[in-house]
C-alpha cells in the first residue's frame, strides 16, 4: 500500500455562493455519468463571468481563468456575444461588475494587454498561476497545465509520467484549496485524531491522445465512494483549447492506520466529514477487473535490475513518489514496443512503498498481441519488486501503434488503382 | 529531453538554433524582428501574486508571427523585455518538483532554466527543435554544446511559490556564447538565484570543437545586449573557478549509475540535467541531511549515451592554506575561516568501463536553516 503526499481526501470545503458554477453546462449535476458528458472547454474567450472585482482575468501559460460567477449573474457561454455597453445602460446596479466586464472585453480585444493584477480577495479562487479552483457545485477541482519542454518524451509528446504528475498535482491542490492539508496526507481532522491516512491501492489510466509541447491541458478531478470503506478519485484531462478528452484516470483509495499499518473502516465521524464531498458518479474509466498476474523470473521475458531511487525521486516523506514507479515499469518494456507504439492504457496495483535505500527490479512479459480485435495492439504484464522479493507494484499496459488513427484510414484505401 | 520540431521555412533569413542543452538558446536569427511582448513584472515587492500578460503584437500579414500566435504562446506568462534583449517568464513550483527539503530540487531549477532558455528562443522566432541551426551552421554541420553550467541558489522556492526567471545570451570570446539567468521570487522581489552557462560550437559529425565563425556570430549578436551583461559581474566569482580533477582514491562514490529512458533526449544522449542528479548521488548523506546546495558548477567533457554506465565520485575540495578537520572519521575541508557551516566538494562523473571523464564539478553547501 502506498501512502503518498498527494492523496486526496475529503474535507469540508468552505463553499461560498461564488463557487457555484450552476450556469455552465459542464459536468452535469453529480448524478450523471461523467464519462458520457462532453466537457465544455474553457476556451480563451469563453466563460468570463466576473466577480465583483474590476480586474482583467490573468492568464497563465495558456490557461484561461474562468472566474466563478456571482450567483444569479447571467452567464454567457461566449464572452464575445455580450455587448458591454448596452449592458451597462440596462443594469446600473451592477455597475462595478460591468466595469469589470468592460475592462475584460477591452483587454480581450487588444489581445491580452499586459496588466498588473492583484487578487483582492484570496477566496476568489482565481487561478493566475495554475493553482486551480473548485467548480461544479464545489465538488470538482480544475487546474490547467501547459506542457513544458522538459516534460516531453521521445516522440515529442508529453510522457505518461508528466500526465501522472499533473494528476498528482491536482489531487493535492484539491485538498489544499479546500482548506485542509494537515499532515501532508490530506487527512481530515477526524482522520488525524485516529491516525488514519488514505493509501492508493489501484490506478487506471486511459490515454486517448497525448498532448504535445505547448499544449494546455485542463485537469478536472473529483472523488466518490468506492464500496463501503473506500474512496475513488477520478480525473478527466482535456485539451484546454479544443475540449477534446485526452486522458481519463481513476484511482481507488483505502483507509489505513498509519501506526499499525492495518486497513481500517471509515469511522462514522470521518464519514460525516467526507461524504458531503463525494460526487455520485460512475467511474470515468471502465473498471478493468482482470486479475493482475505476478511475474517471476521464469515468466518474465524482460528484466531490468539495479534500479535505485535518486534524491529527486523522493517526496517530502522520503518515500519514492508513485509516479516514478511508472518510469521503472517502462524500463523493462522492450524498446521495440516503446518506439513503435504508444501507451494507451495502464492498470496498476500498489502493494508496498519503497525508499531511498531500495534496490528494485522491473519485469515485463508481453502477454498479448493483436488483442481485443484491435490490430497491432500489444498488451504487457509488469512487476516492480525489491531485489529481495517484496512486490512494489503490479501492472498491465496496453499499447497501440503510433498514429493508429491514420492506420485506420489506410485500411480503407482502395487496393489498386490502374 | 525532447524538442519540438517546428519549422519556419518561409523566411530564408530565419535562422534556427540548434541547442545541445535542451532548449537553451544558442545563436540567433539574423532576421530583424521588432521586439514582441513587453512583459516585465513590476518590480514592486508588494503583491503576493502578480499576473502579467504577455502582449504579442500581431503583425498581421507576417506568416511566421501568426504561426507562433498559438494560444499557448499568446498566453504564456513570459515574453521579451522592453528592449528586446532579454526574456522573462514566471513559473509556479508544482508539488512533484519539490524534494525532501520541501523545496524545489536543484534539478527542478535546472529544468526551469532550460525551459526559459528554450522559450526565449521560441519567442524570437526560433524553433526548439534539437536540429535547429542557422543556415550557415547547418551547411557546416555545426551545433552548440554546453561546456559549463554554473548555478547558485540563495533561497529555494517552495511548493506553489511563483518565481520569475530572466534570461539573455551574448557572445563569449572567440569560441563560444553564453546564456545567463537571474531568478527572483515574485512575492518578495528578491533575487533567489543566478546562473550562467557557456556554449561552444561543435561539428556534429566529427564531434570536434570549432571556432565560432564571424558570419554565425553576426547572426545572433543582433539579439544580445550590446554592453556585456553578466549575471555574475563580480570579479573572481565562482562561475569562473577552475575545477580540479578528482584523483583516486576518492572519499565517496556511487557506482553503476545508468540512464533511464526519461533521461535521454531525441538524439539518445543523456539530458544535461540528469548529470546534476548523478553528481549528487555520491554526496555523503550526512551533508545532504543537514545542508542545502548553494552552488553547483559542472564542466561537460563528454556526452553519455543510453547504454553507458557511470560512476559518480565525490571528495572534499581543499582550498589553498586550509586544514582538514577530521570529524567522526570523515574528513571535510573547512575552507572559510568564518563560516564553519559551508562545505565544498569536487565531483567527477566517469564511464565505469574505461574511466573516461564525462564531466567534473564542484559544489558548495550551506547549513539548512531550520
């Protein structure tokens, strides 16, 4: 079981009326199947609902600030469709808001004039530097990231580690913006009193398309119940500009006593703290329940030994950051697959954490080629373990040929032309 | 580190830069561009967060400009300064960039320096493709490679701190070019770090160094400050200090380090920032626990590839006239009479197989403030 600093838990969110994003048709109302809902993109000039603050929206690395609207303020889907001047005339009582709107539109017209901007109210949840904010009735946290040059992998797209880093960052920022990051594990006050922490047991990631350098991705995250005593944290990553869904991920968490290291039921008082923040939704990724096999020296085709954590792999608790496991798993994946295919899906089961002095080995077996009716898809099984035997992570990955979409088209090309 | 291939083939004068130090900025185009953006954060120390928008003048019919006017570019929190001779960008420190000290790691700092260098290049119209070169350089199969990197950090930023990095480049004698950086904490305005790097030109095929010819130099001088501007203007500063080679027997070592897939750039060479991590691997743990890295200087001698195995060696650096004080069996040189909390080390990275030197370095460590 791994406890990470980036665990997400539930804590009472100090919701203000300003955080209700009721007018935006984003993720539905909690009871809808999130997987089926198209995410409304925070396009550059869209959704500039303003709070009572005459400042222009700051931008960061391509993210647009979606300022959460004042309750009752008529929201507009496309900022450009709102004529500021008549609006001012019609609603003199909102003069301050309208002054703000005007400022914003003038700024937009001049294409992002440079301004100094100060947040007057820290609780506004404005997001100038990508810290993110709560949307969707206070249950969803959203943050934008621009892909930096050193986050790019061999094929010029963001690496899977980069994507998972973003997921981790939003999870921890979700905790922070809701006002509770007590011991670094995102535990609620009730949990802290009982020495309970969240640990992640399982993670599934499905990548439909990898972002490239310079893209801005929007990551939404929320939590739900998982069975009676677990929690599920889901993420939806989309292209900030086009709204296209890039990645979906889902993780399962259980509660553990940090002293005894035993699993725990969720105590009633903690249930009271966290359940109000659970979204009632289906998992964003269809659960892959197939058992993950444990590889050994005879079943593994590829082994990479001698993997040791570097200083930069460790989190503040001197445990290896979860995301590093993914890199190690890929170390033993045959180069041929990595070069010709891209990782489209990954399932991980976390067993144990490891620290600075661990020496690990990564085992891979290719378990399927051309599975699932998809030509060219490859499936691999993985095991990351200490060289002395303890399992750290079990995994399964699926790989599709790079440019798979264009392969599809090629199938339809007529065979011969005279 | 991979670079994004981005082709601006339209303008013959448009030179593209090839950067060995992933993304960092080498020679500049001869194409004269009016300074875009005018971004500078106000130097006031008052506001905890300042959002600064970069203004990109859309020059209408210019095809290159419109190509570069993507959403990310226009909204990037950075741009050229008013005089067009340097570039500034703000970054927020993310949680996964923070290490055991709860502050950004030196690798994070180095990555950000690299990022801003590359963004500078891209902002003035150069692509960050690893193969980008000026036409002259391309014809002669020339590329820039990092020779030395020197970083000083006075105060490490913590998670969710915002820092601003300013960078510029200029000519360096006959054989190279340099890029300098200054890092500031946006909240307080104080300088939290400085860095400088030196680049030389190398023939891609023969891997031999070459003098910078005048025509190549002309191409980039346009964007460099006319007067020399140094991040380290003080005389005898540490960025100029010669690094001695660590000789056997060495005091501390970590053997058998191997590149991970993520350490390799598009050319299958190990990313420069990875070397910093390797250098630190052989640091004695008692120093890592009690001190933080103040200064690191690395001289790059040889490149390292995917299948290479590397040994990291560390030993105390002895200044002239200093004494060695033995403490608990480990000797550390205390070189400053008045500052017993500062330690200096020499480092060597070499191939396990034949002992060839990959790079050498020196570090200075100061006691952590509790």
